[in-house]
C-alpha cells in the first residue's frame, strides 16, 4: 500500500499497486509524481520505485533552449531629442548669461524632435525630447523670475564694502 501526493498537492491513500498502475495508464500519475511506501516515512519520485520503474520511466533530461544569435534591430535615437535633453540639462544650471538662449533652444529642439518621431515611429527618443522640453521650460521660467526680481530690486553698490567682491 502506498500514499500519493497528487498534482493538486493533496495526499491520497492508502492506494494499492494495481490502482497506481491504473492511474499511470490513465495519465493521472507520471514519473515525477511523489509516492511513499506505507510506513516508510520517505517520499520518492514514482520512477525511483523499482516496482513502477518500467511503467513510469524517468523523464528525459532537460535540454537548454537554443540560443538565438540573430542580431536585434535597435531603433535609432533621434539626435535632436538627445540635443534637446543636453541643452535642457545645461539650461537648468544657474547661469545668467544663457537665461533665454539655452532654454529656448532646448524647447525648440524638443518640439522638432517630437514632430520627427511622430512622423517616423521607428525612432526612439520621445522621453528625451519631453525631458528636454520640461527642463528648458523650467530654466526659462526660473530665468524670467530671476530677471524680474533683479530688475525690481536693484543692488545698491554703496551697501558693499569698498573693493567688493575683490579686496585690495
């Protein structure tokens, strides 16, 4: 008599040898089904039991899947999208002399890149173009705020010590 662990994970038995052979013939058991001889306390695979070795031969060894060595086509990145991102990163850095030029360039390049990517869906770089537009817009907004504050609050040179910022 034997106990079986079914495919559902439940334990069945005690089951006779004839019943196990019938289940093998019906396909309800296979070579890797778990089985325990009653009273042994040790679970084995069905094909490891000598009395079922012929009825349930061991499964064939697993072969690794063949490796596909075909080259993968990589979609080219739109160069204007990359330039948009680069100028957007440069524009967001605090630099007063590029307050309008670099952010506007980043926004324009990003808009052109998005238009080109829409016309040619095989091109990559949409996220770079969007990031360039966002960074350029933030830089333009912060630059405008800087100049508005600077114009509305002029610096009085008499507030600084003589020779500022370079001491004599």
